[in-house]
C-alpha cells in the first residue's frame, strides 16, 4: 500500500490581550486621586482623575473632583471648565454648582457666580452651602463695587491735582519767559553801551584834543575833564558793561534750563 505522508500545518496562535498587573479601573484611579487630594498634592490628584475620566468620560464625579483639584492650584479657568462639564453631565448634582460658583468667585466673575448659585437653588432651594455661597458672592461684589468707585474718585482727584499742577506750571513758565526776555534785553543794552564806549575811546585815541581838555556828560550837565580822566572813565564803563554782560549771560543760561524743565514737566502731565 502506498502511504501518503502529509505535513501538519501549524495553526496560527491567537494571542488574547491580557490585563497588565498595573492596569486600574476608573474607580481605583478616583480613589488614588482622592488620596492625593487629601494630602494637597493637587497635581498628582489631577493626573489620577484624568485617567479615570479617560476610562469613564461620562462620570460627573470625576470632573467635579478634578475641578476641585484645579481650584487647589488656583487654575480657575480649568476649574470652571470642569465644573461646567460636571453640571452638563448631571444637572441635579448640587456640588457641581458650588464648584463652578467658587471658581467664578475667585475669578471675580461675580454676576456669573451669582447666576450659577441661583440655578443650583432651583434644584434645592434650601441648600445651606449654596445660600452661604450666595451671601459671600454678594458681599464680594459689593466690596468690589465700592473699591472701584473709590479708585474712580481717586483718579478724579488725581486728575484735578494734575490739572492744578499744570496750571501752576504754565503760570511759572510764563513768568520765566517774561523774566528771560527782560534779562536778554538788559544784556543787549549792555552790549550796545560797551560798543558805544568803545567807539568813543577809539575816536579819542585817534583824534586827541590839542588843549587836553574834554567835556563829558554827567546826567544833564557837562563836566570838564582831562584826557586821562576821560580815558579812565571810558575804560571803566567798558569794563562794567562787559562784567554786566557776563552776569546776564549766566542768568540767561539758568533761565533756559528752568524753562526746559518746566516744559518737560508740562509735557509729562499732559501725556499722562
């Protein structure tokens, strides 16, 4: 007889996924989150609650707990977001309204916080936690309104003080300009007189008197003087006018700095 030898083909093995020893249920992640929250390790608590949400994304408790954890880190926007999702998943869960209103209160969203509490009170009108939170929100809102009003009053007072200061600076600047112009006029006069005495001295040196006698005016009268006396008189006057010009130039430089300072102060007041 003829024997036929057949090869046995190995059937493909079906490998079924097995649960790892580290795999946890959403309830177990929630419990780990609760433990971390109790120790105020809010960051770790958020990680555990997030894993619980990934496994069971319709569980409103997980979002409520994660909202509280974000509040512990003062991440109010995320706390508000999770609290809203908690309410969406279970509109009758009172703690969700408390979580949301608390975060809104910390974010100074007083009107939204009050609306959230009132929405929760339609479900449980006598809830002591919500009623207490409502009083807290109203007190914070009133305090904020008074503070803002005080700031506005302070701003108005500052504006009035600034306007008064600006007016005073404008008057001072006007007086400074007037004084500057007067000093400049006196310096110009001193320059003219120096020039006049210089011309007289030059003429005297070029055209001396044969008699050596001169007349110089003193007020409304003329006094007879010798040439040395006239020369001394002219030289002294030239020296006096030069000294006066130097003093007046120094005053002008000071007045220029003063005007610039006043102009800068006025600019700062008007630009603010």
